[in-house]
C-alpha cells in the first residue's frame, strides 16, 4: 500500500516564510536606481556559500523580473543569460534597433556582444541610454551581453566601465595609452571600425584621464557592477 509521507512542519514553515518574504518584496517594488539595487544585492550575498549565493541570486533575479522594468533580449547568449538570471520572461527582439527602441520606451534590454553588430556604438550618440549591467557579472567572467536602460549607472564599490573608440590603433597600443593615463583597460570586441573596452572601476564620462584617449568618436557608454 502507498504511504503518505510524514509531515515536516519545520521545513513547511520555512517554505512559507520564503513565499511570504517574496510576496512582500515584490510588492515593495524596485529601488530607485540600478546602483542602489547592486549595492543592496552585494550586501545580501555577503557571507553566503557559493550554493547559497546561487540560490539567493535566482530568487532575487525572479523578483527583479516581477517588479522591475520589462525585459527585452537580443541575441542567443542574452536569451540564455536572461533565462538563467530572470526566468523565461523576456521578450525577444529581432534586431538590435528594436531592442534599443524598447529601451527608449522604458524597458531594459540585454544584448549580445557579437561581431554581428556594433549596436553599442549608438550609445555614444544617445547619452540617455546607458549600460547598467553586464553578464556574466562575476570578476573572472568576460562579459557576453550588456544590459541597457534609460538610467544613469552610479558607482557601487566594485565596477567596470565600458568605453568605446573608433581608433585604428592596435588594441595593445590603446591599452598602453590608457595605462599611461592611469586606467586599466581590457579589450572586449571590435566591430565595424569601433572598439569596446572595459575599464577597471567606475569611470565618469568627463574623467580627465580620458582627455587624451585615442580616437575621434570616443566615450563612456555606461558601467556595471561586479560581484
């Protein structure tokens, strides 16, 4: 005969506590700025084991998807990364321009860094659209997709800044010139005459260290926290 499993009131109480906490947090809505969210998330994750941190990030990501701006994705890497972090909630964009148009309307978009498009170069002409996150977002990870939103990112204490240039100089030469100015740069991608670099730390667009950076079409296009 089949036996009904014995009740486990202790675990059931813990499960109910998680559900109630999620309900309350979703109802509270997102914080005012992306950097405020990142700073709070870093505090929440402090002291957790890798397994605990992974579980917490999954829950926090789903809550973010439930209460934050609508999410649009462009590119296969972004689809996978968004599903892992936010669940299956994102709307797929057929073209980079469609994703950016959604951002102009108030959504946020996770977009691939790919040789197929230098879409990130358009942010040089639209300073109201900024990179606010990059996935993967751990320190050892090479960003495969950037999150764009109609919001200004602020410093969180551990960040990387994204800087674009049309300089034809070799990457190594550009990295050396930025190092001479006191900036640590890592090449990310080059497409259609534009190059994208990650600068260590939070670097403002008007930072004087970028005054002598090579290129005619250059600029900071946003920053992202590192966890």
